[in-house]
C-alpha cells in the first residue's frame, strides 16, 4: 500500500513538473480543457418537460446520444493528449505532420465539439416547433 502511494506521488510530481514547463497560454488552455470536460460530463444538455409529468434532463452519457458522445470523447481525448503528452505529439507529427501550428489543431477539434452541440440544439429547435416539452438546458 505504501509503495502504491509513493508511486502515485511520483506520478503527480512528474505531471506537475511537466505542467510547469508549459507556457502561460498552454497552461490556460489545458485548464480550460479540464473545466470543459467536467461541465460536459456533469451538466445536462437537454431538458424534457412533458405535460402533466415531471421534467427530466438528458446528459451526454446517454444511449440515444452515443454517436455524438463518441465523437466528443475522441476529440477531447486527442485534445488532452496533444496538449499534455509530448510522446503523443511526436507520434502524430511523425505520422501526419501538423507541427506548424498547435492552435490550429486545438481550434479544429474544438470546432468539431461545437458542431456536435450545435446539431443537438438545432434538432431540439426543430422538435420544439411541434412540442413545448423539449428544450436545451441553460
């Protein structure tokens, strides 16, 4: 048990040392990613309020949103790995290139995530014209 705690402490120390080597912009973006992941996984994205029945919320982890969840999780995993892991970044650069502009890659994957959420809200808007029971959460 003591060995596991020491091993965990070593990993946390290495992560902190790696984080201190980042530029201010990289640190802010990594923190933004973690906050984004937290809010996307915790907060609901759809609120359904049928007539005469109690309202309920739909979160991203839902079987009906599986394809969207898969796209978003893959994009988030690539974003986190790209911005934290030098090994992953070197692997991607070795196979695909993309070393010219980190911000362009970050923008591309954030754009994919935003597009997924925009399609969800557009679908709800279309359904909302026929019923008042469904809406995007605040």
